[in-house]
C-alpha cells in the first residue's frame, strides 16, 4: 500500500511525518530528496542548467535563491522545473522501498499520476498560521511567505482531492487524528 501525505507550505507536514516516524512509519521526504538529487545527479543538473542557466551551480553547489527567483517568476518556469525534477524523485521513491511519501506539490507535480497511491492524506492549517510558520522558518517577510502560498494549489483543492485530512492549526491535537487515520487504513486495507 502506498500512502501520500500532502499539504501546502507551512501546514506542518514534516511535524506530522515525525509523529508517524515515532510510530514506526518511515516517510520519504520528496522535498529533501529533490534537493539531494539536484545536487548529486549530474544528468538532472545538466537539465536544470539548460533551463535556468549555467550560474545555477556555483562551486558545485545549487544556488537556491536563484532557483527560487526563477520558480516565482512565472507558472511556465515552475512547470519546466517540475517536469524535469519530479520524474527523478518519483523514480527515487519507487526504489527507496518506502510506502509513505511526503510532498507539498503532490498534485501539481503529478506525483499522484507518476506513482500509484492507494490513499492520500492532506495536512491543513489556516493561511495566517501558515504564513507565520514560513516567516519563522525561512526568516522572510509576510509578503514573501504569502507569495509562496499563492504559488501552490489551494488548500481547498488539495483537501478535495485527498482521502483524509489532518488539521494542524496549533490547537487541534494531532495524535488522535493519526489514530483515526491508521485505524481507517487498517480497516480499509486489512493491515
């Protein structure tokens, strides 16, 4: 059984995944894998340089600010990067031996088409909470944090496409929600 965990930036997917890992469920972090692959996979690096420019890598390091600026410049840029990076990430996940995957852009990157997931979980939080979390984590302004939210699929659309929701608003307790999720999976898939 393959399970995907999604939700927009700042909803706290990583926190939810840490709680799952404490329960013995290993979760593939697609964002971390993408960063690793963009550094380690030379074929992927060449493709990214062809799109963004040779200055994308300086002293063998990915220039994250340059990549972020390119991504935010247009929807076409975002799709160009996604179409190059995400097939590599999907293949890496398939070879990882893990059954759970975390991806903020599960639907936008078409991971739900690249990998057959049996169940999709959406982590949600109010926009104000998300913006605050992004500002704290990335040390950026509220307008920049809001721009990242605007670049992603709406939370309502993610929720609609998912099978289960975990509310991570800082008030709702997550552990009982995880209990319900795991019970639902056990009953549905006879685990």
